[in-house]
């Protein structure tokens, strides 16, 4: 199989690259390195691997590329950016997705796998199934939903087979943003005090990156013309519990927690306070997470501290 992985130097994308290459596929990574890193790529010089430093906002990004599938993982993943500069998400997420779809249409690339997010649901009833009302409360979630919509339209109009994956919080080696990274950074700067955005009661699902990659490929191998799957864990964990795990793994004691709650105890405008996905649909095709949310968080913390 010839696969293009956009954002392949980033967190989840680079793990997909590792899996695809280890299974003997040909892989082209397209990344502008705005948030990804060449340190995440170990395949330079390997047979069947190619790296292209290109910006997906350029409509000509796909020149000289031939592929059977695009794994579209390039994005600005920082939800909080939308509270300051929403245009970032429009340009880095929606414009790039349109250009990827145009490349699929014009170059006859028959498959696209899209990294969506649980934030498309907004404040939802939990556990949240794929057919739940979509009502995002952040610009990031709204733009991801717009991407889903246009992907679905291209699938119907042009016959592109599409797989949309709504991930919970994915954690593990190479991650560079999110609550775990934030807590580790703050505690390295001040080992006696930890600022926590929100009131600490926010409760969400976490999935370890290895589980997320296995789910991704399980769904890909089972995909029809157009499929949507939630990818997450069967349980959830509070922000305070995550702080406790980070403190414990760093060997700290008597850390003072300083809470910075926004409205209703959220961490910031657009923060979904409670998120637990219903993953029964993907379980029905043979996948289930090996690690719980708590286990995923602890394993991720250890990997970051030891990396």
C-alpha cells in the first residue's frame, strides 16, 4: 500500500508512520514542521519512505505524489488557541483539509482517513455515541466538524472512501501539548506549587497512543464507503487525579494545587467539562483498548519523564 501521512512528524501521525512502515508499506510524510519534529521520524533513508516538507495550505502540495490512501493528521491541535486567534484553526485545519480532498479528487486517491475529535460533540450526554447531536462549543471543534462535513460531501459526490475517527484525548510518547505536558512543565519550574486550569473536577476519557493506532488501523481495514468511529476508553479520569499521578510519578510531596476555574469550573472558554465516548461501534469490529484512562495517563507520564 502507498500511504501519505500528513502531519507525519507530529504526535499521532508519527506513530501511524511507524506502524505503516513496520508492516512494509510505502509511506510519504508531508509536514511543514510547524508543530511536528524530525526527531519523531526514524525512517529517513529507509526503503519505501519519503519525507516532504510542504505546507498543506498550498494547493499544489501534492504534486508528484501517487498514493492509495491519505491519513490526514496535519492540524493545529491546541483547543485553547481558538479563544485568542480562531483564524489559526480555519487556516490550519479547514483550508488544509479542503486542499487534501482536492488532491484526492484530482489525483484519484481513493481513500482518506481523517483525525477528528470528541470536541465535535460539545457538552454531550455521556457516554456519547456517534449518532449524538453535534454541537461544538469551541472553534477547534466547530472547524473539525466542518472538515467532517466537507469530507462526507466529497465522499458522496466523488466516490472517495472516507473514514472519520473521533478521538478522545490521546496520550503517550512524543506528545507536546495537553494537560500532562502542561503539568510536568509547571512542576519542573516550581516543585511546590501547581496551577490547574479549571476546578479540577473536569472528567474526560484518555486513550494511550498505541491503542489509538491499533483502533485506527482496525477501522481502516474494515471501512466501507464512509464510516465514523469514536476512539477512546471505557472510563474517564478527573484533572485533579491526573495531577495526583504526575506528582506521584515525579516523586514530589506536599504540592499545593492552585485552581484557576473558568465558568462552571471549566479550564477555559470552550473547554468541554465532561467527555466519555461510547466506543461500542468500534468494539463491534474487533478493537478494544488495552489500557484504561488512568493506566494510559500513568504510562504516558512515565514515558515523558523517561524520554
